[in-house]
C-alpha cells in the first residue's frame, strides 16, 4: 500500500512539473516582437535616376618611355609631391651620350666645310661680276656651297633628334602633382610603352559613370547632380561635363563625366560612388520602391519581412532592380499597397509573433 502511495505522489509531481513547463513555453511562444511597418505607395514619382561610377583625378598621367634601357634612378616614392619638370625616372643613356658626341663632331666638321665653301662662293661671285670667272665655275661653286649648307643643317637636325631622345631617358613630371604609382625599380629593364610612374593633380576630381541606353537621353550637359560617396557616407555636388554619343566600345553603356565641386570631403581617386541625375518628368510610374534598411539579405537572395494575417513575420523573397538614393526598386515579390516591416525591437524570423506599433 505504501508503494502505491509513493508512486502516485511521484506521478502527480511529474504532471505538475510538465504543466508548469508547458505554461512557461506557451507564455514564451506568445511573446510578440514590437515592429514598425510601412506601406508601398502605388504611384511613385522617380525624381532622379542613379548610376554607379568611380572618382578620378581630372589631371592624371601614366608616364612611359620610347627607349629601352636599364633604370638607373627613381628619386620619388608613392605619395611624394613633385613639381613640374622634376626628374622622376632616369634610364641608362650611355649610348645616347656617345651618339651626341658623334653628332657634335659632325656639326663641327660641317660648320668648317660650310665656312670654307661660303668664302669660295663669295669670291667667285665677285670674280664673275668682274668677268674674271666663267658661268660654269660660278655654277660649280654655288652647288658646292648649297651642299655644304645642307650638310650643316642635317647635322643640326640630328642633334635635335638626339636631344629629343634624352627626354625619354630622363622622365620628368609634366605638371605639379602627387605620385600615385611606381611600377618599376632600380635595375629593371624599361621597355617602350611600359608604364613606369603614375601621377595626378589632386586639385580637381571627376566621376566617370556608365549609363544604359534607356536612360542616356535623359541626361544633358550642365545638369547639376548629387554624388554619394559610399565609403565615406557623404554627398558631393557636381555637374555633367561630358555625355558620350556612342557605346560602340563600351558594351552598350554610355560614358558620362561629372565634374565635382570643391569640397572638404576627403575624397580620393578610385572611390566608388552613386551619381543621382535629376529627371524632369510629369509621368507617374507604377514602380514599387522599398527603403534599403528594410532589405534582408542571405547570400545572393534579398527580401523583406511582411506581416501575415495571423500577425506573424513572413519573409518574402524579392527580385530587385535599380537603386534610387536610399530606395530600391522591387521588380517582383511584393505588390503595391502591401505593408512590410521596416524595424523591429527583436530578432525577426519566419513565424515569430509580432505586434504593430
């Protein structure tokens, strides 16, 4: 009898514990996450179109040479400020120096010959005027004089050619700027057309953006734009300075350049940006736009959380289109006039209870 009584007490205890756990679980399961929702307006005006681009310096140069030779000196490093005419790269020029010596010797020889022939030419002209020399003698000395003059001129032109070649073995800065790249070191062989040093003038920047053919007709010269610098989360104003009229060599994309206004924002060449081009239109479009902050990503998938009829969170996968400022176009997966969650006080997942603020 005592054994039966003990067993009964144990069963009641287990039952009571189980009920308590179920009750706690039920309370936990019914705890709703407070969320904020937003609705999609069926007709959205698109005040501007956007395009991705890259910041570039207005004045930049990749310096190379037309001569082959070993690099003997690179007196600059990346980040150095240089002045116009400053030496950047020196290439072995012993062969040019030897050639210059030969050319100078040739000029001296041609000059001596021309001076002697010029004296004979002037003397025979006087003799011919006094009828003391024949026409044949004057013609011969005139021919010798012209040939000597031509040889002297040829020697001088050869010197100009050698001097010009020296500019390709002593690479100098074409303008005041900053060294942004160094692609060779002392002892390396420099080849014609091979980039040696890159530099740019940090005084002005521009953006090169690619525009699809469906939108290029909406962009005109002089249009004021807003440029969003993604890495800095800053805005810079600019103006359209170039609009390409051909996409033959750019894969169907038209190139547009935007000159950036002077700004205190620490922008640098190579930064990625989003350019907003204002578009004047009176038309309303059935475009579905959602804020980027509401987008949930998982790998290459993107979606938003919506609220089901039973007040639970429901993840809806979307196919997205273009970006307009801080909003993204929804091509499919979300209809107009539907609501979606833009913020929550807790972690959202499929099926979790939510309460709309």
